[in-house]
């Protein structure tokens, strides 16, 4: 069994800037759009991963000899991990919003 996983790299829109000092002006909002762009990109990636896992699962059910069960299971696990990470981010954002709304002024 030959299992090759592609390396995971951080998208350029959410990489920390090396040359920015505290107090310096923030860089202009580029293609990514800051946090909202990074979040949208991550959600699109999770959605694509789930779609690919579903497609592979259907191919295995149709007994396509070109699609292996191992490849399908890895794709399903990747989609599940991505979804769980998205769910944790959402829960943290809701908790942060609730904490801010409950602050005394």
C-alpha cells in the first residue's frame, strides 16, 4: 500500500507578517481581505474536501477499480477533521461575541 499525503501549508493570506512592528500601520487589505477572507478561504477548502470525500465514497460504492478504499477513508477523515476545526472556530467566535456583549460598560 502506497499512501502519499500532500504537505499542508498555510495560505499566504493568514501567514504572519515578519516585518510588521507593533504600532506600525497595518498593511493594506489585499486579495485575502484579512480575517474574513482567510475564514472564507478555509470554509471553501473544507467544503471542497467534503465534496471530494463524497465523490470518492460514491466511486467506491460503484466499485470503480481506479479508486481505492484507503484513499477514500483518508479523504473522509480529512473532511471530518476540517469540519471539526471549523466547528471549533465557530464556537470560539460565538463565545468571544457573547463575552463582549456581556461586558459591563
